[in-house]
C-alpha cells in the first residue's frame, strides 16, 4: 500500500459578505446522498470543532511545549483562491515550513489536519509550533490577527 487518504468536504457560505470568519456549513438538501458508513475522521473533526485538541491521540495539547512562534501574512496573489479563501493545501504547507524551521526535514509518517476556519485576505497568521517531549509529534496552531493598518 502506498497511502490511505480520507477526504471529507463540505460546502460553505458566508453569513456576512466578504468575511471569511463568518463561514458556515451549508445544509444538505432533502434527497441528497449521505455517508452510509461510520466515519472516524468526521467524528474526530467534530470533536476538534468543539474544542477537544487530543482527537487523534491520548496526548493533550498541554503536554506539548512551545518551541517557536512566528507571524506571517499569506500572499493574496499566491495563496488565496478566486473565492477569497486561503487554499487549504497552504495551511499544510505553512505548518510544514514552520516545523522545518525548528527541525530538519524528515520523512513524514502521518499527518492529521483539522480545519476550524479560514482567514480574510490581508490578515496576519500567528503560527505556534509545539513539540512532544521526544519531538516525535508536532502541532502547529494557527491564529488569525487583523492588522488594521494594512487591511
């Protein structure tokens, strides 16, 4: 086996015009297909959205130490799509670069990514890199910060 990929998608809409922080899932119309099998990734993502940080392991976020924090502004030209949303793949790329800034690149064994929201174009992102005690697991938290002078 080369890989196992499980992808869940949802359609979203803004509850406030031009505000990516107001994204909400759109409901399914009657008669649309629904998953027939239980989905552990969907259950973990729902728990994450409720604020539970240890959804893929028994390790609590409190057990990870902060090793670096940095602030970046994603490129409006390169990292946002036509709908004005930061490309989801860029979240992963930014997290990888933040980790590689404190640890040499290594072979990726597993990656779990949970998206909680998006940012508005021009907004700063603070990335907080955390490592487990043995540096075998890494967590990158993204926090949006509006920079009023730039936006």
